[in-house]
C-alpha cells in the first residue's frame, strides 16, 4: 500500500508541475481509496517519509476540498492541541 501511495502522489505532483492538460494526466487518476489512505497515514513517517511529505503529500492535501479538507484540518488541530498540552505538562 505504501508503494502504491508513493506512486500516486508522485504522479499527481508530475501532473501539477506540467499542467493539467499535459500527457501526464493520463498517468494519474483520482482514487478515493488512495486519498483516504494518505489522510489516515499522513503523519506516519514510515508510511510517508519526510521527503515525500515535503515534495508531494502536503501539496496534495492542500488541494483537497470538502469533507476531506475538513477532516485533515480537524486532525491537524487535534495534534497541535495534544502537543501544546504535552509541552505544558513537561
């Protein structure tokens, strides 16, 4: 699954870099299953290494809309709150 997600993200990034009308569009096709997996694993460095996160995953997630975007916003807010609470306790 990790390999598949990496390929999906790299193809998406190539399509974005070359424009939506390029030949690469045929190499990338939206997949709700892939998007869901990426959302669930975005903060897992074993699943999505730092370099892939910086190069592709963050931009991909910034391009999401609707409920997907809202879920990611809520997840990030929860992580920030948790970190803030941990720092207050330490």
